[in-house]
């Protein structure tokens, strides 16, 4: 079974199930993560941490990912830190002849990454893993605009409190409708943006945002007023060109 630790709800390893909770406010806020557990030390000591502000003259001219996304049955949960949608097999991202399988997607408020100091109202993360266990996260910025029809059938039923995985076989999610047509992007090597802040994660940030209506954004904000890690120092991140 695939084990990722970007959100505690998807950790299946018993050793990690007993780790202390983390959050975005108070005693478990991001600035405290590295002190909550020895397993979270990378959050404090790491040198390739995410998210970052992309403030360099990095024209989005990098290698464009090839997406092989399909409709997926709706399997979702409130992890206590975000709304997560679990993907079935067969949804892939190919870049530089390396194939990554989509595992799950989830949302942050506000955007975790910034472009030249600019934040967006939200950011979606599409978490992938290849056969060697390498992680790649496709980041999609979200701005206020038209109602997102692809998400709206799901948005009507997003849980407001922590849950186990739920299924709605009457609703499917068309993943391609959550990706902008323009695949220009920024790429760098960083980390997971939540404990244990594992480094060596490949990031692909699409330059063009998608839209959600202000009502959709506000609905998420009411559940998670803030669930974004602050910008991290640009130390030894490898910016790919």
C-alpha cells in the first residue's frame, strides 16, 4: 500500500499513526512542527523546504508535463487539515520519460507558493509517485472567477469535520477540467509542505491558475480559515531550467 505523509489521514504505518498532531495555529503551528517530534525535524533543519516564493527571472519555459488523466470515482475525506480526494490507478503524469502515478489531490488556503510575492486565494496539489518511490507534486493555483463546474457536484458535499474516506458512486470527477490548458510551469526540487516535510520532492507549478467562484472559495475557507505553510527560505532548492 502506498504510504504518503503529506496528511496524517493517509498514513498507514503504525509508527506514524502515533506521531503528535500538527496544525496551522497555536502550539502546533508550522513554526513549531520541527519541535513536535524527532520525525518532524526536517521541518526545522531541512535545506530544501517548500513552499517558496518564485521571485527569480524564471520564464515558464521548462519541460511541460504530459498528463494522462481520466474521470475518477469520488473518494474523499476531511483529514482535519484539508479536503483530500483519493485517486484510482491509471492517472499518470509523464515528464522527461519518467512516469508518475496520481495518488491524491488536496487543497490549501491561501496558496502556499507565491509568484514574485503574489499569493492566490487557494492552491491545489496533485500528489504523484513513481515506481522508485520518488514524489512529484503538480501545483495548480486557484483564483476567484467563474464557478468551477467540475468541482461543484463534490463541493456541495465536502465534509466540514474530520472523516474517514467516503465514497459517492453517483459522482465522478473529471480531472482534466481541473488543469489549465496552458502547461507552462515552474519546476524545482523541494519538500512536502506538511510534516514530516520530506525533501527530494519534485515540484511542477503551473503558471496559469484555474478558477473557483468566490462562493466556492468562501465555503472552503469556512472549514479551513488557514491551512498553508508559510514561505520557506530559498536555500539549496534546485531550480530546474
